[in-house]
């Protein structure tokens, strides 16, 4: 079952990868295979880190929640269906807060900036997270599970949908505007997330949601009125190709000349 899900995920990502090249939303600044290979390499390190951290940290936390009935949702003693729905919503909302913190706390931004300095935005950006960011995120995920009292089924469901959403909303696929206007009422879309990846700080400071778009509406951080043709993807000070090489990307959080501009 697990391998079928991964196969389906691989097919979905592959289809998106082809579709975004046939119907691009934004003009590419770094076309060619070099950038894709770089993002895949960073993504592979990220996936290995997540696997290495989830097993000893997050999975035991979810098991502990079920065994000891700890966390808010367990104390409420809700029936299964509302517990799953509420758990899903709370996981998604607290991820909004974590993403916002990643832009506010200088230590976290050093890692999250590696994701933002990509000069283009497409499905491979959705895999391009620094391994340090994902190690920190695993710690946060364990805290989410323990405090909220999320069981393993809810966590798995949310994580699978989140993964699909992340690849989708980073994609460079031009959907008909009416389709996006409908979708964005519920979930984060490519145009919505494109504005978050703008080099302009006032535009980056918006659209922090990762799956459901409701949290930006709730916090009045939703911004949809910027056309993609007016968006320059990247981070000020890192807009040249030699600033975003594989080596420069992986060492960015540890260098004194790291992202000086805190968005
Ligand atoms: Zn961000």
C-alpha cells in the first residue's frame, strides 16, 4: 500500500513537471537541467533528513499520544471523525504559525532562505528545503503532535495531503484564472504562493499558508492582487546565478554573509 502511494505521488509530480513546462505561468530565469539537478540534490538530502528524524522523533511522539492519551484532542475525548477533522485543521493552522516564524526569527530564516533563493519557482522548488530546516521542522512536528494530541492516522493523512499541496502550489503551471479563483478559496494555489516567493519584502510577508488558504484570511495576510508578470522570484542580494549554486545554497545558513535581509 505504501509503495503504491509513493508510486502515485511520483506519477503526480512527474505529470506536474511536464505540465508546468508545457503551460508555464512565469518566465524562467534559469532554464536547463542544472537548476533542476541542484534542487533534486537538495531535496534528496532533505528527504533523507526527514526520514532520519521522523522515525526516532515524530513517530514515537504520535505513539505516545495514543498510548497515554496526551494532548488537547485526547483530553476532549471526541468521537473519531471530529477528532480527525479538528486534528487536521490544527496541524495545518500551527504550520502556518511555524512558517511565519521561519520568516521572523533570524536563526530560522537562515535555513528557510535556502528555499526562497531559488531564482525560479516550480515543482522542484517544492522539494528544495535545506536539511537543517527539515531537522528543525521535525522537532516542531513532534511538539505539534504532543501538544495537540494528534494520532498517527490523522498525522499521516495531513502529511500526505500537505506533500501533494506543497508540490502543487510551488509549480509553475498556468491554470485558467477562473479555476485558480475557485481553488484559492480552499487551498494554496501556484499564483498565491508565487507572491510569497517575491523578492519584495512586502509581498513575501503574505500567503504563509501551506495547504488550506484559510489561515491567511484569518490573519489578514492574504495577498492575491499581484500579477505573476510583476513578481521577481528570489531574495534580494541573492539574485545572481553564482549566489545560488549547490555549494552556496547548502552552506548559506552557516556563512557570515548569509541572508542579511530578514523578511
Ligand atoms: Zn516562506
